[in-house]
C-alpha cells in the first residue's frame, strides 16, 4: 500500500459489533418515528433555537434549498414544514454547532484521524480555517487564505500542461460556483471536469440523450397527480427521496397503481404515514403505496423489462391492437419493427431465469402497464450502476414509447437525481465531454479558445492519477476517496499527486489521503448567509425536474474565516487570468448569473425569474420533440445480460442505509431494515446462508472477483434478509474497496457498484 503518508488508512476501520442488534423491519415508513429521529438529531447538532430558526426556511421561496436531495418543491401550496426526516439530518449535519479548528488539527495527526470511522470524522463539526499539510508533515496547520490561494495558483501556473490538473465537483455546488469552476478550468486549458454524476446518473443522461434527445427527465411534479401507473425501479425513495413519498401517496390515494421493481422490499415503498398529517403522525392512517412488487434479481431488469414488453405485444394482439399507441409510434418514433422482432424472439425461459420473476407475475404487471393511459417511470441507482446500465434505461424508454407516454400529461421519464444540484451543475457546464455549443459560447462571451479535447471523467481521472499523470487535484466538495470505486487503488492515485485541494464544509477521509502537499479550504454551506462586500447574496440550483430557483441561507457562518465557493474560484481566476474579466464585479452574484445567461440556453432573464423559479426548456416535455438525429424517439434492442455466477459466488449491490448521506454517516442504524448500531453487514438470503453454513451474526471476509483480479474487505456481519437467492447487499462506502476500477457501465463509464461478483469466507482474525 504505497499510498501511505505514514500510517494512514484509506478504509474505514473494522467493527467489533458489540452493540449490533437486528430486529424485524417496521411495516410503515414516516410517522412519528421519523419525526422523533430527525428532531433528536437536529436538537443534538444545532440546539433548540437554531433548529427552529433553520427548519422554518428549508425549501421555502425566501429560504434555502434543502441540501438533502433534488426532489422538487410543490410550486404553490408549500407546507410551512417542507422537508423530511433525512432533509433535517442533512441540514443539522451542516448547521451543527461543533467545530474543527486549527487547534483540533494540531492535536490530531492525519494518521491518527485516518484510524477513526467516517461517522466520527463527520461528527467533529464544521471546518473553520484554511489548513495546509506540508510535504512530510504529520498534521495540517493553519494557513491564510492569501497563502493558500497563492500555493494553488503557483502550482497551476507551473504545470507543463493544463491537462495535468483535475477539477472534481460534487453536486451540492450552486449553479454560480459550478459555472465559474468550469470557466476557470477551461481558461486554464482543460476539460478535466469529473463530477459525482459520473458515478450517479451519467448512465441516465447518456442513455436518454441517445433515444429521446435530452439527458434529463420529462415530467413535472404535477404529472404525478395525473398518472394512472407509476413504475419505481431501482430506487429507495423512503430513505433517499422521502418527499417523493408525498407525491406517491397522493397518486395512490387517487387510484394510481404503483409498481415497484427492486431486489429488496423497501419499507418506504410499501406503506407511508405522512408525518405532517395528524393521522399519519399518530400512525393511525398510513397509505399503501406499492400495488405490485416485483422482487427482481440484482441486474435482472433488462430481462424483466423485456418480459413486460413481450407480454405487452402479446396482450395487444389479443385486444385487437388497442393497447399500444400506434399513432404515437407512427408519428414520433423510429425502430419499432426491429424492436418488435427482437422482443418476440426473446424466450420466456431466459426472461424468467434472469429476472427471477415468474411469467404470471410479469403478465400481471403488464396488465396494469398496458391499460394505463398515462405512466411515469422513476428510477435511480439500482438501474444506473451496472455494466449494462444504458440498456436498463433504454428499455425503460422502450416501455414509455410503446404506450406513447411522452409529451402527455401524467406521463414520462423520471430519473430521480441524487445530490441537490447535480443536475444544475451539468447544465452550467460541469462535464468532461462538453457540447460544442458550450465551448463556442464560452469563447464568444469570454474571448478565449476553450480546449476541444475531451477531459477525464471520474474513473479516467483516477486512472490518470494512478499513472502519475496528474499533478494537481482540486475538489469542489465531495469525498473523492470514499465515494469512488476501488478505495485502495484510488488512495494510491490520490497520493501520486503533487497537490490535493479540497473545498469542503466537513472533514472527511479524502482529506487524509493526500498528495505531497494538501490544502483544505473551508466554505460556506447552503444554510449560511453569504455576504459579499457588505451585501447579502443568494445562489441558485436546479432540481430533478428542471426548475431553477433561488437558495439563500440565513445562519451566521460557522466561522468568520469561511468563504463562498464563488469567492474562492473568483480569487483563483483573478490571480491566473486578471485581464480576462473584471472578476471583482462578481462579488455581486447577479453578474455571474448574467454570464450564465449569455452562455447557456434557457436562462433568459435569469436574475428576474430566479426569484420565483422557472422551468428550463425541455423539448420532449413541452412539445414532444425529440432532438435525436432522426428527430424521433428511438426504439432500441439490447440483449438480456446472462448471469455468469459460479458456484459459491454471489452478486453484490452496494446501497445506502437510512442514516447516511453518501459518505456522510449520520448514525449507525438502518431503521427501515431493522439493522441497529452497525454498518459492516452483509444482507443474505436464508437458503444461501444454509448452503454456505452461515448463521446470522457470523463474521465473513468478502472477496470480489473481476477479470482475474481479487479485492478483499474484512469482517462483515451476516444478516438474514429477504433478498433473492445468490444476491447480497452491503453498504457504500464500506464496500467500495471491492468495486474494481475497471468494472463500469458500457458507454457512460459509471462504476458498476451495484453488480459486484463476490465470494465469502468466515472471518479469521489471524489471516493476513
Ligand atoms: N438520505 C439520503 N438521501 C440521499 C442520499 C443518501 O445517501 N442519503 N444520496 C443521494 C444521492 S447522491 C443519490 S444518487 C440518491 C440515491 O438514491 P437510491 O438510488 O434510492 O439509492 P441506493 O441506496 O443506492 O439504492 C438503490 C435501490 O436500488 C435497489 N437496487 C440495487 N440493485 C438493483 C437492481 O439491479 N435492480 C433494481 N431494480 N433495483 C436495484 C436497491 O435495493 C435500493 O433499493 O439519493 C440521494 N438522496
Ligand atoms: N459503492 C458505491 N459507491 C458510490 C455510490 C453507490 O451507490 N455505491 N453512489 C455514488 C453516487 S450516486 C454519488 S452522487 C457519489 C457521491 O460522491 P460525493 O459527492 O463526492 O460524496 P459526498 O459523500 O456526497 O460528499 C460529502 C462531502 O461533501 C462536502 N460538502 C457538503 N456540503 C458541501 C457544500 O455545500 N460545499 C462544499 N464545497 N462541500 C460540501 C463535505 O465535506 C462532505 O464530507 O458517490 C458514488 N459512490
Ligand atoms: Mo448520486
């Protein structure tokens, strides 16, 4: 392990499981337990006054956008409490009263910090000062902003090639900061702009763009009220998008049929008691959400979707061709005949074997789908993080095209985004593969020649760093070490840089595996007031449904030494390219928004419209226009992926617990899955456990297998769970060490972190 500075650990430490407890899953999500869990957390982190003050402003027009997820806010009737349990935790995590000061760094060497758990690291509080880790030093030390920025810009100026620098963005960054960062990187001369989206919905963006001409969803929140059928695939909204449950509840109450496709029967998708309704809070009135649950095998979605498509074609024949929207297909699509031939040729035997769902169940789902006049398909990481992710997404589109579910009320595609501004960051130019129009506009507006060569995405950046081709790694938020695949490989990669820089709110493991030198720049978060030159500023973000709106914090910043992300990039730009722009004028963020308006389509009148929020244009949704080369929606055919599992091998997915936000661990329990006080668990099917002679509570080492390579993660506790045979589940980021860097989605390069082939052996403390 040559990444080691001294004795740093890239992986979280092992557990002793002394407090671990496994209970039955609850039946209902939400209710009073959700309120209790969130308020306890909030009061502990923020205190009573700050909690009340802060929560009043979450997702309100005059407040700040919840940093939790990208689910949209209702446009009119907003509740005074427009947030959810996990939103409260996300806010509390940022608005905590605890602080990580230079004194703290003096007491805690990087080595010592790395032995602590991710939970512990996050719980230390907000970063207060810029700190610097000198070559061979063991502790970070305080550094002035001036000196920190000087070190960074000097390194950048000295680069032989701009492509020796990488600029990563995580999805909490505002439109304004993201726009400036991509501008800065391109002025420097590189498109090395990887982002968290590369590990997230990249497959959705690419898959959709090829077949419907836009890489985003095509529905509004209102559409959920008009859908007759909603299919939720590979998503756990009860935990990761709890406010979506309100939309699903409304739909279910209105008679909409909800089909859930998931290897796990997630509590949040089953029943929901709205904590903001008195009856829901008391637990006396919960709503059944899922009407049909299909417990698909991990990565069995292509098989299952093709099964539904096959059954639909047959059902349509039996119903005098009244169940397929032939008019829509004729007018708006290409590829229908070849698609039908491919679907008809699929065998039921393979469909059932690979999906794990019987033909009868598939036909039952098809009855609902084929008869729905309006259907929405929602999905998240269960579809995007597979080798064949694009085939997953394009088969969802096939389903929507067959029923004509585009450009119609109550219907469409809904990739549910993760980070609260991951979609906006992309819109304003964070991408390693920029569209020509963006480069041309940048060149016109800012008078420079942007680089044409494609840059590194996340996986390519790690590989380049591993090969010592990157000198400076700059991260705008996120946790590049723990969120990325192949933790040990990535650790080596990061340590091969000359300088690693993190603009962050909280301490995380990526700060501990460093280049020769490292700098942490502490920034303002969403909840905090951003005052520039004596004037209060605000930023803007785009939600999962393409609405751009204002976000403005209210709290006094955690420290006087915090700077806004915009200020940081602007200062770097001023030092590097003083003649290119009157950078100081950007202390008024309206000026940044004017630049965005001039460069990116759809932002007309940005500074005026941002106050109320506005939809970005969406040709598919607005006028059923598909911007593909044929100007039509495209039917596609993809073979069913065949399982290659050998005896004693399992297919592992890495998922989120109810008490984490990506690599930020709020707590050690996963209430909805009955797992308490532990995270190093592996969920297994009972018959698999019997065959492997394992009992609940046993400890195992997990080995992943990929192209002859092996990776190992030690000491996980076996938990019996209702999961299909030969499928297992572990939590991200503990299991990321098992995700091979080379195992990724075809076309989108997204790490395939939901389909890892693994074997298990009993844990033995004496083993090397
Ligand atoms: N509280 C909280 N909120 C969050 C986050 C968080 O960590 N915590 N993260 C944010 C981010 S960045 C994102 S991207 C989203 C993530 O939101 P999700 O995508 O809901 O998150 P995951 O836990 O990765 O869960 C994926 C779901 O897919 C299922 N699944 C796994 N493999 C397959 C498969 O092969 N087929 C099918 N059909 N299902 C499968 C799993 O059982 C699980 O229910 O949430 C966002 N919101
Ligand atoms: N195995 C496996 N790996 C995965 C996934 C999976 O499902 N399985 N999911 C993937 C997905 S979907 C995603 S999106 C990525 C997430 O990847 P990242 O976005 O890189 O990771 P996060 O854990 O969200 O980043 C947390 C850190 O962001 C910083 N931060 C928080 N708020 C702010 C802010 O306002 N400004 C700044 N500058 N910093 C801030 C804090 O320092 C915090 O420690 O992980 C991916 N990795
Ligand atoms: Mo994500």
